[in-house]
């Protein structure tokens, strides 16, 4: 009888223990953390950060910004506005029911600034020159791009526009207001690319042969940023490049000291089936080309092309040799801001977005 009672008590204890364990929720560890980051390209400093993981009760975000405490929520979505331009190392934690967490760090670059017009500071040139007449101009005084003059080139071109460039060219990245044309390069995903920008041409709408070209512009900056004001031969579609010839009025290869303060003037042509080029450059005595407006000029005739920065000559070339005949034909204009490519290399953590090229005017003069 005693042994029978002992067995019954043991069975009862086992049954009660089993009931107690069944009422407790299992402890699940967090798993499979993924993070998506959208940084707004309007200069507001706003970033939207979405994180998802399995078996999570709470997420926390360390914004990487000094003086900002950890933010916490349960749905994995954070919206945070950064107060200044900079590179921020954020940290996400996904906390499970056990109190354990998954952690991942990311670096993001934030551009904070106003979207209004740039300060109208810097060099300017006159509307008239002795012995010359103004044959074409765009002062960008309207509220949209004048498509009587300009075309939008869209997409990625062939092989990244021939240079392994990283951007997708869109109409949306061009605007005209307050007397300026703005081309904006953005860090954003679009049609398989991580950057967008704009490229404008006057092909089939305006081309010319010889004269003086003045372009007043304020340039973008940063590693991997490649603004250009340039021209291609009007026969480009029929003969291709470089047989059509190319005249680069201004190119800048952004990237810090010794790059954001240097511009290049170059010509390219065909030399028995291969590309030939001849160019020069000039450097500011102080500051960067993003600080204020400068005027980029060529004076072009049947004998030579001469490049000027703020009316100071920095390069010239003789185009009378027979082999350079393509540089004596009609040319159309191109304005663009490329991102990445063979020459500048790719953006890095120091490159802030958006980057903008502002153009105040373009004027073309010819001898009377």
C-alpha cells in the first residue's frame, strides 16, 4: 500500500510539471535581420530606415549623430532628420524575447541644405563685345526648360555613356527657377542604378560653327562627381565618335584637394581610327568651383580653340592640320553631371548628395 501511494504522488508531480511548462511561451532568438535605408535627396536631412527580423519584440536605432539618444520602437520603421551634413555610422539592434539581440551597422551620407537659389556671387561677363553679335542665348529665366532649345537624354547610354558611368539620366533631375538651370545628381535607386542625374543637348535644335561661348556656372563637388559643359560635332549620328569631334569647354573631376578646384578644357578627334586628344587645365588660387559662379569660355575659329576661365586664358590649340578637320565643323551643346566613370572613379563615403550644377546663362557670339 505504501509503495502504491508513492507511485501515485510521483505521477501527480509529473503531470503538474508538464502542465506548468505547457503554459510558458517558448523563448525564440531574433534571426535574419535586414535593413533598408532611404535618404531623401531634397537637402532636408531626412532618412527613413526600415529593419525587419524574425522573433523580435523591439528594434533600436543609434542614429550615429552626436547628442541623439537611441530610438526604439516595435515595428522596425524609423524616420530621423539629421541636423547637419555628414557621414553617420548607424547601428540597428533587433531584440528577441530572450533579451538577446542581432546587431548590424551601416554608414550613410546625409546632405543638409536649402533648396533655394544659390547666392549670386562670382564672376560675370557682358551681354555684348565689340565686333561681335549675340547669335544665341539662354538666360534660364522661365519656370521650365525651354525645349525649343534643349533635349533630354534619358537612360544609361551604351556602356555607361561610353565611360562606365553609374547614373541613370532622367528629366526629373533638371529644373529651371529663379533665373538658373539646375542639374541635380542624386543618390537614389532607379531602373537598376544607384544614382540619377540629367544630361541636356541642343542636338538638331541649335548648332553653330565658330564664335565665342560664355557659360556662367557654379559647379558641384565631391569624389566621383563629373560635371561637364561641352560640344559634339553635329554629324555625330552619321559618323560616330570620335570622328565627329568633341570640344570640352569645361570638365571637373570632383574629389577633394587638388580636384574640386581644377577644371579642364580639351578637344578630341579621330586619328586614323583611334581617339586623339589635347587639353589643358587651370586651378583656382583659393576655394572650390562650388563656392561661387565662374565663367567658362572658348573662343573658336578656323585656326584655333582657346579656353578661358573668368576671361583669363589657360589653354589653346592649333586646329589647322588636316587631321583635325572635324574640329572645324558645326557643333551642338551638351550639359550634364555624371556620377562615377573611368576618369573620376566612384563616389565614396565622403561624397554628399544631392550635388547640383547651377547654370546662370549661356551665350554664343560670332564676328559681325
